[in-house]
């Protein structure tokens, strides 16, 4: 019944207390709350060996509800030592924001095809948001997607063809926000990218090519 729970680094004390209360109601005993970047770093260190000189890595998570980055040092010797030197985050960016942009593109495509607005139909917009999530996943490996929703609204089926370039253009304003947590974490750690060995990705939306481009992943070693 003992539990160690992982939480985002941006959780307030109120949110952390809420997690502790939920565990107590469930009959569990909380041993510790650990930042998710720290948990990933520990897992990463368990299966690797490091030299005696410290290596700096960035744990990067583009999740649904926010983006966070942790600068972590790994040092070998008699035993691996893990040090979290800096953390950065943005609660306003994330996969939910990315999902709304293709949803709006699909809504515009529907209006253009059928001459009717869908934005006031909550059920229709919710179904478009779900389909937009599928489209966004397709863009991880393909340049085009063909969304389809049967009987979306007004007894009309919806189908279209959407390009990844259109999706990226709609999300261009969000791109800097996905890189900023890394810069903030480096500032807090007193380091620059020159001293970083690699960026370690986790979180489903880190697969989005636009997110990887935001951190210039093609110029660094990313895992």
C-alpha cells in the first residue's frame, strides 16, 4: 500500500495536497511525490553506465496539458549519481493546444464544403477534436491526412484532405513556446546547450515533427 507518485514540476502545493488526499482516500500511504522529469532520469540511469565526468542531458516532455524540461546530470564511478540542476515548463502549451488548431482547420473545411457553420455545435466540434487528434498523429510520419467523420452534423458526412504544412502554419505561433522550457531549464541550471550531451524525449506529443523542429532536434542527439 506504499506509493511513490509522479507529478508535473509545475504542480502547486494545493495540487500536490490534492494528490496526497486522493491517495489517503484510496487507502494508500504516500512515501513521496517525485517530479516526472526526475522519475524519467532515474529510469534512464538504471539501464546505462556513465563515466566519472558528469554528463548533462535534457529530459523533455511535450504532454497533453503542458511542456516541461529538466536538465539532469549523470555521473558514474562507484555508483551512478543523478542530479537535477534546472527545470522549465509552460502550462499553456501542450498537446491540447496542438489539437485545437487542426480541429479549427477541419471546421473551416466543413464550412467551405457545405456552406454551414459547425462552430456552434458542441457535439460536432467535439467529434472534430477527436478526429483532429488522429490527424495530428498521422502527421508524425506523413505529409497528408484524409480525415473522415460519418454524419458529423446536419446528417452530412465529412471528409477532406489536409496537409502537414497547413497544420504547421496554423501552429506557427505555438512553436517558440515548445522550446522556451528548455531555455528556462538551462538558465536555472547555469548551463548552455554546448554542454548538453542529448535530449531525451518522452510524452506522446514529442513525436510531433513541429515540436522536434522547435528544439532543433536535427542538430542535436535526440532519443
